[in-house]
């Protein structure tokens, strides 16, 4: 039998902490990957704007600006979600 702390085995607590840390690391990696893809998507669209003929420049520039605004909102949403999950993990560790 393992020693207990507040009715929970130390081993169980350690495994639980490790699992939560792994989940948080996966979430951070997912956000990083999405941000990376968004950045390259924006660069590709900017390239289209720069290479567009003068007759299409205004339309392409407006598309690019709209794209950036949407990407910024998605990034803010992802970071807010990650912050909530991180804060939940921190609170969980404080309770222990």
C-alpha cells in the first residue's frame, strides 16, 4: 500500500499530475501549430496582393485585411482558451 496524503495515494496524484501536464502540453502545441499555419496563410495571401495587377490591387488588399482581422480574432480566441485551461491547471495544483 502506498502512503496517502489527504486520502489519495501519492502514486495516483503523481500520475494525475503527469496526465494533466501532458494534456496542457498538447493544447499548447495545438495552439502553436494553428498559429504557425495562420501565419503562413497570411503570408501567402499577402504575396497575392503584392503580385496582383493594379486593377485588382484594391480588391486583393481588402481581402487581405479581412483575412488578417479574422485570423487575429481566431488567434485571440485560441489564446483565451489556452489561458483558461492553463489557469484551471494552476488552480488544480494549488488545491493539492
